[in-house]
C-alpha cells in the first residue's frame, strides 16, 4: 500500500481490519443477560462491562493512539493486537465478575487499532477522495460494530458468553498474522518524546476550536447511540417480547444495513456545507427515538428507528472526521486522539446514562432522555457552527 497506488483492495482490507477488531468492544452488549445469570447479579450491574469496555477504549485512545506519530505504526499495531488476544482470553476465563470487569477494560484499551488505521487511510488518500476513503473504512468499522451484536447474540445463545470471547481471540490471532504480512511500514511524523507528544495533544485541544466542536458533537451523538444499544437488550428481553440473546443480536443487522450508506455519505459530502449534513444526521437520530418511543408490541418502528439512528450517527461522524483530518495532516493521529477519546467518553457516559434512565422510567425514560441529548447537540451546531462559509475551522475560540 502507498499513497500513489491506493487500490480498492487496500481500502477493503483496512475496512475489514477495523470492523473485525472494533467488534471486540461490542460483543458484550447482547451478552449482558447471560453474564448476569451466570454470576447471579442484576442485569444493570452486569451491564457495567459495556461501559467499562468503552472507558478502556477511551483510555487507549488517549494514551496509545498518539504513539502512532512517534512509533513505526505497523509494529505498534501488531504489538497491540497481541495484547488484545490476551485480554480476550482473560475475559473468556474470568472466574468472577470482578476479573471480567478488569478484562473488559483491557479489551477496550487494546482494541484501538482501528484508530491507527483510519489516519493511515486518510494520509494515503488524495484530498478529493479523502471523504470517500474515510467513509469506506468507516463502513467496515460500523458494520463490525453492528454485526458484532448479531454474532455475539447467536454465539451466546448456542454456546455461552465465554465462547464468544474465545472466538474473538481466535479472530484477532488470524488478523495478527495477516496484518504482519499485508500492512506497510510507516515513517513517524513526530520527532519529540512522549511527554512532548502528549503536550502537543493538549495544545491542539486548546487551540483548535474546529477540533473541539467536532469532538463534542460526535460524543453527544455516540452517547445516544450507546444508550440505545445497551438498553435495547433489556427492552427486548422483557415482556411483551421476551427475546433470547440470539434474537436480540439479529437487530444489529438492521444497523449494519444502515452502515452501508457510509461511503455514499463521504462521497456526496465533498464540496457541500458540512454543517447542514451534520444537522440532517441529528434530525435522523431525533426521528429514530420518536419511533422507539412509540414502539409497542411490534418491531416495525424499532427496525426503522435503528436504521435511521445509525445513518444519522455515521453521517455526523464521517463529516466530523473528514474535517479534522483536513486541518493539520502531520498531526492526524493526535487530532484523532482528541476526537475519538472524547467520542468514547461520550459513549461510556451514554451507556451509563441509559442504564440510569432505564432504572428510573424504563424504555420511555431512555427515549426522552436521549432525545434531549440530541436537541442539545442540534443547539451546539446552530450556535457555534458558521452559517455562511460552512467551514468549521472559522468557529471562534
């Protein structure tokens, strides 16, 4: 792979790697009920593994992803993937819930490889195709996120939740060999030490208003997505549905179908007002929670809402990522660190908020609370996004 000869097969391979590795973070979501039964704990307590994994991912993004600017990226990817395999095996063999929680954090920390691949793909793409390339890689990532729920639900029902972690460890082991054979070496873009690198991350967060707005908006968007997926398991496992983990996992297919729109979003966004595209995505999210709220004993509105939710979120995320990757090419890893760390802090907060709202008022409370978060996001875009130029970089500090 190189910038002058970036082929479709190269992009497809990157997309596959991002999808298969990021799935590690989401396998646990349909398994919450099974985990609660084995350890004899409440489902809301077992649900901690979902946001502990996301917190771990945020920590990995903050502490490890910036190293992609000072280390040879291929070696970093291979070493981190090896740690992922060990963390997944620890989860599979966890003797109690405490160890499983520790393993969940480690799985999250070490599953940051997609956020090393994305900046690499962006740097390899010509400017006029960057949105499309990012969209394609993001489609792989999103399909991995959403299809992982279907896979883990089915495996959990047929064989048990531990077996899902064993299978995930096997997948990552195979990827480790393939990436060793296929991935190119890279030249570090930062000549300083780790302390100076992290100081520059903080500097960019302070001095780049475009980066701050994109990160905050995406964090709020991901928060509502996370709140939905973790509480949907509780919603569908209770009356009137009473679905099993395998049946609940199948709803991820609806989200995966929506993820296929990612390359199209990236392609049609080039040259257009990014603010309007983000707002359209947020409106889709708001409509989705209206559909969720009025879901009765049928699933039609739920399926429609899932597709709209994922199309809306990916629209906002792809545009935001395209923007931040265009500001300072030599600092893409560090920009991505700020962006994705903030995003997954939002996701972990959204998961925790979802369980809190569920305990307060079940499904209606989740839908209303998520809608309020979306409305806040819309307000931020209207308030701080430039109206005329459409250039997020013109936002004032």
